[in-house]
C-alpha cells in the first residue's frame, strides 16, 4: 500500500509531487525548503515542515535513517549544524551535503529525509 501525504503547498499541484510518500515501510519526504531571511531560519522552518510530514506518516525525527542537504553555498552549512544536531539528537541519520542550485535564489537550504515507519 502507498500513502501520499500532501502539505497543501502551492507547488505540489504545479509540479506534480507530494510532501511525502509512505511505501515499503519507509516514509520518503520530498526536498523541503523553508521560509526566512537566513539559512538558519530556513533550516528551522524546513525541519518543522518535515516533522509535520513524518507525524502524518506515523513516525518522527528519531526514525529518520537518511538525510540529504542541498545548499547553493556550502559555507552556509556549518551555521546549521547545531540546529540539525538538536533535531536528530541521539538518533543521527546517515547524511550527505551537496552544493547545488535550488529552485529559487531566495532559498539557502533544502532538506530531504527517509524514515523507517515503525510497525505496530
């Protein structure tokens, strides 16, 4: 069974995607950007959106097994480290950071995660 989770964001319909898909025992959360003026503000906002999607999928940040970070400027990654460390706490996932262009120049970080959905 496949469960699709929509956040109601304007680009879901425009582009043809959903915030997350639960399939095969995993929740796959789409690349997520956040609002704010700084990379740290955007990082926090993106993590909140991701946490909300994971909750709808029946899991939480502690269940994340993989995270990918995308930034247009790798020098902006280090200011996010304390935020990311706090978000994952005692359960850090495998991680990758890639420097690349994002969909709009106003975005400083995009985060995507995969989480194991606990079985009942």
